[in-house]
């Protein structure tokens, strides 16, 4: 339960602009001065993806043009996925 609360706070903080440097879509759009659609992708635990969707939906209602995607992985695979994506300098994940 504590992990879920921390995850909710992290997502809410992130969506509220707490990590603007990581939102590549936002930086590219604002740099170009356009209102192009933005997609933010989060890596998270597969157990909590369904619980985070209402948070993302509420954010998307207040911020049209922004899509929030979740990539959920089991706990035992999560860190390996993060390390692999970081080592490959993957640009397909924002947070």
C-alpha cells in the first residue's frame, strides 16, 4: 500500500510539471512554439497501472493534447528494463 501511495505521488508530481526536463515531448513542442500533441511515457510496476490510469485521465482532461502512456513491468523485471533502456540511451520513455 505504501508503494502505491508513493507511486501516485510520483505520477501526480510528474504530471504537474515536477520533472519538466524529462518530458521530451513537452520540450520539443515548446521549443518549436507549436501546439503539437505530447505523449509522456512512464515505466511503472504492472501491479499499479490500473490504479494510475484515473490520475492520468484527470490530468489529460485538464491538459488537452497531452497523452499519458504507462509501460508496466513485474517487479522482478522492472530494474532490468530500466537499466537496459538507459544503457541503450532509449528515448521512448520519459519517466
